[in-house]
């Protein structure tokens, strides 16, 4: 199996000279990661991770890691498989790669991620509603986890190209999701007159306020044209 590391084009020469070192990079900081790691993906998950991280083919290094990778640490689906290593990887295992992902594969992955994120955004909006449903003092770890989720999802949502899928198809997918019994961001929350995505800016001011507002702004911009439905999900 082929493995890849996604970075910045400006860092590739240094990495090829010194090898890969476990670290907490920009995206790890957004996710509030606490352990330095090296993240790899395989050929099947490369398109999705390139889009998730906002990178292109020129930002990819191929890694000879067949004997280093025990299995994915994160793999809800094969398309998002991630492999986390905690030891230095020697430069002899690294090489530049060109055109690892074709334009066709990248486009198909972009469309699929735009659709998948309808469900991810919906779930996170519901998680926020449930977080604020209880007036009890919040667990600091729970708050930190919620902050990480908001920051990560906003970053991903802002990187997606929603011109790759029609608004009609998005609305159909969202309606299907609601008809299957799930909440979507377009459902009214309980007995309020506000939808779940609107609630993001109506909760009490706290340490999540900035992240919630940025997430709502990304939703308004990226999912415009899908925000006037009532998909009829349940709690």
C-alpha cells in the first residue's frame, strides 16, 4: 500500500533532507491536539485529506511506511483513513510525488465531501444544542472538545467548493437525511422559533461564542440556498 504525508510545498525540501518529525502543526492546534504526531494517509483517503487540509498535489510526499503502519487510528470510512505515527521517519523513506491525485478523483472527492458535510454540520449543530440544553456548570474537557469540533468543522467547511454540486441535489440529500429520522441544521430546535443553525448565535456568551459565530457564518456562506427548509427530523 502507498502512504502519503500532506504538508506545505515550502516545507517539502526541508522534510526530504531531515525526515518527518512528530509535531503539533497548524491543523493539530486547531483540533487542540496535545501529542506530537506524524499523520499519514493512504492512496484511497488522499483526495479527502487533501481537501480537508486545503492542499494540492504539490503539497504531498510519498512515504515508504509499509512496515511502520499498524493500522488506521481514525477510519470511520476508508475514504477518511488516517495513520498516526509517533517516531521520526528517516529521509530515505521519503520522496517527492507528482500527480498523486487526478483531477477527476479530486473533483469526485470534493462533491462527496460537500454532501457528507451536510450531515456533519447537522450533527454538530445538534451537539451544540444539547450542550446548552443543561444549565449546569460545563465540564472543562467537554467544553474543550466542543471548541475543537467547532474550529475543525469550520475550517473544513470554509475549504469546500460548493459549486461542485447543485443546490437542488444538496436540498434533496438534506431532505432524505431528515426523512430518515435525523435532525438537520434546518430543523427548528424544540419549542423555539429558531432553526438549529440559527441557534448557534443565540446561546449565552461564553468561551465558545467566537467559534460558534464563525461556524454560523461559514454555514450561511457555504450552504446558502439550503437554509429555508424544514426537514422534520427528531431529537
